[in-house]
């Protein structure tokens, strides 16, 4: 299983996660792209605070998050667990948005929007171990596959991602149970969308997407 030194991982997000990376896009712009262009109230949360908000929702108490203002959290809709909670950051050329546990970011339309005028990568891993990886350029999904079956790629030009990263060889060199970790690690390293876990641990802009989105 992927080390805690690798972001993202189930050690950091033990109930699963979905993440999008986009190159040469500011985090605020990426948030707008994945929420339909509608500005949402932003609150800065670190990973620990995010986990408490996810777990407790409207039952959270001031002592649970002493450095946050509960009225601001409530006004921003952060405590409403009916919609996805997203946190966004940037490392070098790549912005990222991580969604703990959910699958909102996994929609094709979200990745297409994120990749407008650039390139974007989406990776999803559930608590049960099911996974999916997609890659898009300029609004077109070129690769979309389950790492357990890398030859069954539903993108329009799957050879592009393999030529860029060699992820299929990385999958073939490892155990079947390590297919997702090996593929994602290879893709991240070759594309350069590598984020130290310490970046994600810090306070980052967070939004709650209303359930109707």
C-alpha cells in the first residue's frame, strides 16, 4: 500500500478520497471550474479540522475547533454534510483539490472543466479499495481506466498518458494488489503533480458545495 509519505493515500484519508490536479491554474480558479463557476464562501481548514467537520458536522462544538469561528463555518455552509467538502492548494505548477470520501470530483464533466486550456488528472480511491484514474487535456478526457484493467481504457486517446508516463509498465512490474498505487505514483512523478503530505496538512481554502450541484 502507498506510504504515508505519498499524497494522497489511505493513511491520510482512511475513508477514501477523490483528487484533481490541474497545471498552471490557480487554486481559486480551479475551485470555480469544479463548482460551475459559482463563487462559494471559502474557509481555511487544515486536514485535522477538515476531518472533524466531516465527522461531526452541525454537532461540532467550539472546543472541537478552538481556532475557528463556528458562526463563520455555519454561514459558509461548511457544517452542512449534505454536499461535498473540498480543499484546494498548490505545489509548484500544479493546483489540486482533494475531496475526502466522496465522488463529486470524479464526474467526467468536472475533469473536462478542470482541464480547459491545460491538462488535468483525477484519481479516486474508495475505502474498499476500488479505484479509477482519468487524464484530460483541453476539455477532452484522453484516458480513463481502472488500474486493475489498464487495457480497458475509456478515454479518447489512451496512448497519450502512457507515452507521457509509462504507467502501464509500472503496473505490470508490481503485484496486482498494488496496481493503483504503482500507476498513480508513476503518473504523478512523470507529470510533476507531486504534493508533500505536509502541504495538505496545513490550512488550505475549503468550500462546501451545495447538495444541488
